């Protein structure tokens, strides 16, 4: 089990400041490097890892500290994470002193605020040595299990690396949190992929899946659904309970599970509640010719401007998102990583919650961008659905649109996900790009067996088709979409499936 402490400083933590902070536990501690020098570890007597300190990250994007930690910090600032093993009681205080001393030397803030200290911590007596850094709490043949307790679980560099390692070793990534924790859009997208799982502690049933609600049991080295006598998966009452219900009391895990209780005893803290808003979800795919003049990110920026009135603010490979928006720099990074795919996170201004996940891959057709852009609207605000058709036309004419699925769902306007039942996104419109229209045949594509009349977009000689499906609240739109996609596939060449929208 681990505990995170984060230092946010206006100045870069240089070597002298880091060394002064790292020796807060006295000269008996040993230092070592991990992850190609990106992580410094503090070891107690006998070699047990106590604290891992990640390389400081320069965050140049406004609003990231508030989005992820609830702290106001003017950008640019440096983000330094210290991760303590709770197997040694002194380790958590040591992580707090590491960050507290950085703040004393450089200014800034510590999260959580009460963890900051500058006192020397005596860690002379520790249990027998362990191995590895305090990162993955349980590793079995089938799963890498990580315990996290922070208000919002983000797709940090650390978590992304654990996911990469888990995939390479054919294990699932399973994170365990108290019920008061929420996921960012990027973290949710990662944990929604099979076989990964979000495991939520619950006083009534022990554990449940934070995205599906299925009651979970620790069995054969991984958390898996508990089935009822009729063979169906049991659903936790906490998952379907209204958000305004009573707060949960602290939970303890079953005796045969790898977790005996919440990370800091705070499992009873409910998630921050807010009136349900709506989320506008635009899942689009574009294809580009692979040449030296290629500039990625254009379709995403066009969609962002059309729906929010401004361009994206920042991008990065993990959270916190640290780089100012730059299609050129984004393209350069993707080119360097080819032929490996690139996973990116993009955010907007704090005033209008918007975030996107981007996957760029090299295929036989060229360079494909799969984008899922989500924009949040508070209760009483109307998503700009009237702009979708014009946006689709722009993407067809200027950005190589292949498919686009637009949906609306009732959910938190801040775009985080709490471990409760959320309604599915309701399809609003589907756009089929000109390449697939040509492959299917225009006559066939424009005559679906439902009451949907597509509109021609783009050049008349080579049109795309835009299919209205509903008003964003009509649940029958799912049936129309299923009939439409079945019709479009038919006996013809299959079009690219629409990107998943969450």
C-alpha cells in the first residue's frame, strides 16, 4: 500500500534542494535510481524501499492543480510526487517532510496540506527488507494491484507505466480506492479497457467494480465478479444508491483479500457531489497521408473551437497535462514514436471543462487519429448540438474525417467519474466519411431501413453522409444506430466502426 504526497513549487527543484529534502530521514538512508533515472528511491536499513520521488514535471497548463487536486496554483509550476510505502509508518511522514522541505526552500504548496513538515524523521528501525519500489502493491500471475487514495485518480506517468508493464506481462491493472474517489476521463478510459478494473471498497459487500457495479471477490490472484445463484453478476447497492444518500462508513476488506482496509482509513468520505450536468461526447476518426508535411491535431482543434469557442490549452502523454497546445510539437512526438502508437491527453481552459483522449496509429491506410472529445455542461446549460452538422462538414472538407459519432449523457459537468451508476451516452448523430460512402455505395448508404434521412456533406462529387439519430435524450436512438450500422455493413465492404464514445 502506498501514500502520495505532492509538492507544487514555483521554482524548479534543483539537485541541491532535492538532496536536502531526500535526507530528511538522516544519513543512514540509502539512495538509488529507478526507471532510467526518472525515479529516486529512499531505502531504510536493510534495503527496504521507503519513498520514491519522481522527477519534477514543469506544468505550463493553467488549472491542472485545481482539476486534479483541488488546489489553486498559478502556472507555470513544478509538480514533484513522493510516494511512500505504508508498510513502514515513518515512511508517510518522510514523504511529507521531503515535500515540506522543498516548499520551505522553493515556496509553493503541498498536497495534502496536512502532510507537509520539515522535521527530521527517525526511520532507523524498519521491518525486514522488501524488493522493488513502492508502486505496485500486489503482483500475481493475473493482476497488478495498486491501492490509491487521492480525491481524483488521474492517468499519471506512474500509473501509465504500471499499465504498460501490466500489458507487457499479460496482467490486468486493478486499482483499489475508497468510495470517495473519482476518475478523470483519461483514467476512466484506461480502466474501462478489458481486462483492467476499478475496485471500490464498500462496507456492505466488500468490493465492487466502480464502472459496472458488479460485486467483486478476490479469487485466483485477481478481483473478479461474484455471481448469484442464477448465474448473474450481483450489483452493489452503493452503485445504484442516489448520490444524496448517507455517507458510507469505513470498510475493511475480506480476510482473504490482498487489502485489509482503506489506504488511510478514510473510506467513509463520500465523493464531492454536484448537480448532474451533461456531457457532449464527440468520437471521431481521421486518416491522413503519411508524408513530411503532415500536421496532426487539426481535427481536434477544429472540434474544440466549434464547441467551446477556443482552442485546446494543453497536451501531454499523461496527467497532469504539462505542455501548452502545439500541433507541431504533438506531431513531432508522434513521428519520433512511430511505428509504435501514441496515447495523448488534451485539456482546455478551466472555465469550460473539456478534455480529449487521442490515439495515433500508423496503418496501411496512412496515419489515423482516434479522438474522443468530452465537454461538460452544468445543470441548466444546453450543449451546442446545433453546431454538430457544420462541424462534421468542416472535418469532411478539411481534415480527412472517416467517422464521427456524437452523443450526450447525463453526468458530472467536471468530467470526473464517481463509482455510481451513470446512464449511457445517447447517440445524437453519426457521420460517415466519403471513403466509406464510396466503398458502400451512395445509393445503399443513403437509404437506411429506419426513419433517418442523411444529409450530404462535403463536395457533391464525393459526399459524406450525416445521419441525425435523435435529440440527445431519446433512448430509441440506440436502436436507430444499431439498425443503421447493420445496414451500412450489409454485404458490402465494411466501413470503419465508429470510435467508442465512453
